[in-house]
C-alpha cells in the first residue's frame, strides 16, 4: 500500500515538473518571436469596402395599398393576457388601421 502511495506521489511530482518545463519553454518561444524594434511594422493589406446594393422591397411596405392623401390612422389600444412560462401577464396591445377622412 505504501508503494502505491509513493508511486502516486512521484508521478504527481513528475507531472508538475513537466508542466513547469513546458511553461518555461513556451515563454522562451514568445521571447524569440518578439521582433526587432528597428524593423518596420508588417504591411497591412488594404481591401476596399464591400459594396452592397440595397433595393426597396415594395411587397412589405405598410400599408399594402395607397390610403390616399386624406387618410388618417386610427389605433385601438387595450390590455390582453399573455400566457408565458413564468405565468400569466397583462400586456398592452395596439391594433391600427387606415381610414378615409
């Protein structure tokens, strides 16, 4: 039983020393990657901005018809119940439509 515990302790110490050695090697690699301060900075590639053509989608224009020059918008507001996972809540609800004057 003592041999198993001793082997486990030695294995743990070996893993810790390997991790420390890898950390030192990584930090040495980072130091080696630092460029000379006198060297010019790397050139950046200039890429022109992407051009997007935006066209209106007349199918989704509200209202779907031309209400005319004298049209007015009427709205009805009320409170309705909404059933949510957290429980029932009362929220404001508005319905609007166009009518001729």
